[in-house]
C-alpha cells in the first residue's frame, strides 16, 4: 500500500512539474516571438493565458508543502508565491494600463527562464532520482542575474500601477459601512513595498548560501 | 573552589578563572563575574556546563539557587569546574516590559478621540458627530489599560526571570500599532454605531469580564510566594475550577464585549490574534501542569479542566 502511494506521489509530482514547465516554456517562447515580430506592447496580451495558468499553478506548491508531499516548508514558499500572485493578478491582470509597459518583457523573461530551469530540475529529479550537473549548476546560478532583474521589474511594475490604483479605487473599501472597515489598495501597495524591500537582501543571501552548499557538495561527490 | 569561565568559542572570559568558597552557589558565581566585568549583571548571564565537542544534546543550564558543588557530579572531589558563559544581551524586568506595552494604547487611543487627527487623513471635521458609544468605548478602553498597569505594579508577582530588551520593542510595536489601528476606526468621523441594546450588552458583559479578570489575577498572585520562586501550583477557586487559564478566558471575553459594542473589523482582527497567542501560552501551561501533577508518587493529579475557551478547548 505504501509502495503504491509513493509511486502515485512520484507520478503526480513528475506530471505537475513538467506541465508547469510547459506553461512557462510557452510564456518564454511567446514573449520572445512577440518581441521579435511585433513589439513589447503586445507581449502581455499574447502570453496572458499561459502566464496566469502557470503562475497560479504555483499555488499548488503551497498545498504540497502543507500536506507533506514535498519537504520545503510553507514559511519559505508562501511569501515567494504570494508576492508573485500579487504581481500577476493584483497588478498585471488588474490594471490594463500597465500591460503595454516595456518592463513587462524583462519581468516575464526573468521569471520564465528561472521557472523553466526550476521545474525541469524538479521534474528530472522526481523522474530519475538525480539531475545532471549542468542542470544543478543552472538551478543554483541563474538567480545571480535573474533574481535582481526579476525583482526590480516586479517593483517597477507595482510602481507603474500606483497612479491607476489611486485613480480607480479598485479593490478599495471606504467608510462608512456597517462593519466600520476600510481598505485602500493604493496604500496596501506601500505595505507590500515595506515587506518586499527588507526581504530582498535576505533572500539573495540565503540563495547564495544554498548555492555554495549545494555546488561544493556535488563537486566532492 | 576554582571556576574556569569560558565563552562558547572556548576562549577564557576571565583570565585565570575565579576562586570561590566551596559552599558557593551559582548566584555567587554570577555576582563574582559581574564584579569582574561590570556590564554582565547576573540576569544577563547564561551559564551552562560544557558539552562534549560534536554533541547534539542541549547543555545543562546552571540554576542560580543551586550550589556549584551540585554541578561537579562527574567528579565530586574535583575542586575545579568549567562553565560556559553566554551573554543574553541587555535585560529588563517584566514589570518594565508590561508597563511600556500598556502605556502606548492608554495614551494613543484618546488622541484619536480628542485631537483632530482625521483632518490629516483628508476628512472634514466640522461634520464629525461623536456618538455616545465612542465616548463610552474610550473610557472602557482606558480603564482596561489603566487596570493592566495597576495590576503590573500592585498585583502580579514576577519570578526572577527577565526579558531581553529587544522584546520591549517587539511587544510595543504589537500593542501600540494595534491600539492605533482600532482607535482609528472606533473614533472615525464616518463611524457607524450599532443599536443601543447591543452596546449595553457588549460593554456590560465586557465590564463583568474585566472585573472577573482582576479577581483571577488576585487568585494567581496568592498562588505564588512573595519571594516569587514558589514553583508551580494547581490554580483553584472561582473560574479556575473549570478552566486552567481563566485569566486568559476573561481577557478574551472582555475584548469580545468591546467588539460587540463597537463593531469594527480591526477589533475582531485583534481579538483573533490575541486569542491565538494566549491559546499557545495556555496549551503550554496546561501541558506543564498535567506533567507536573501526574498523580504518581504522592503528587496530586491535575483535575480535568478546559484549557482556555470552554466548551471548545
């Protein structure tokens, strides 16, 4: 029985990782194709569907951690994935005014390369039990460039959406109401900044340490 | 007796060690360290026995009341002991910590009521009508924090334990910002009150709970000896006969009363956060009491009780 379950788990994780991989691959492919053929203004409208699907699928990763399917703790995955979901749904999807901005291209290219490597890394590991060194190296090295470009694009996109948040009052609740509650999406963006900014050097340092640990270990082996 | 004091990296903290009386206690040792290095007052020091290199076990922490002789168990005749010193950082007493935690909400809340703060949030104040519930809620809130400060000075008995200074900043950030968050909505110019009956029920119930909470604190005080180190006892009497942590139960219910009367989302958020923090403490205390009073070897058995929120937990 335990054997069947672990086989099922493995099968599910292989399928999950490679399906999401395909989603991000499509994002990268369509983004590059659009950039080459028509221009950055069309990038978002051409990738919207696979981007929303692939990024939302990451929500399942939180569940995987909760039910114990994978070992990564939710304290690590939750902040990363929720900040991505915020940018994808709360900024890009919600404010069409920013969808034509050139930063969208650097954002989705940084994200998709990172995710293509990450999901193929996990997909290979689940399927074969190990990964070739070059893939391991890519998994623990591309962030050196792609994390700074990705995170600065994320912040730039939130910043670009600020005037439209204020103007439209979208997702905002105003007093008076029976429950004496108000919510201002515009100010919420500043709260997001306040959480983001201190987290950046912390996460980068953490990944540098992971890189050192993993790559030195695999060289010895 | 000779005591070698090393840091965790193995360096000698006091060159040549200390020579103490053979009947010296850990407290005497801490005083001696303090005398040599002024900034390390006793509550800042954590003294442990050295571990074998590579050991994953937790080190034995030296209890300040015990005699040093008790820790030379490996070799009772040995006249030399090595202890490992750790600097816990600046410490404050729990009384100081509590005082600053409660002072913030006591001062900040009325500012929202009395001062024209809302004009800085873009509201015209000529239109502000103060509802009776806002006035009563302000007095209720201030009474609550005034009571807590008075209890801190005149009722609570604290053990010798101290708290790191950094906790003062963390806890004040929690109490002060939640205080402002709730005060902002209850005193808002566009505040919508609930009906009179609901206000009366909420605040009446809350007041009864506050008084019960005071009584719970008096019961807890009498469990501890004046010196503050009497160890654990089974709390009895009043609501403690039903719930282990009746002091938290009444605290939670009095916030519930406040929220029923004022009806703000901010207040309910605070209630949920506070209740979950207190539930963690209550579960830990309940477990500790159950373990200490297990009914074996003449020890009393801990009675069956709710932990914090009957009839759920």
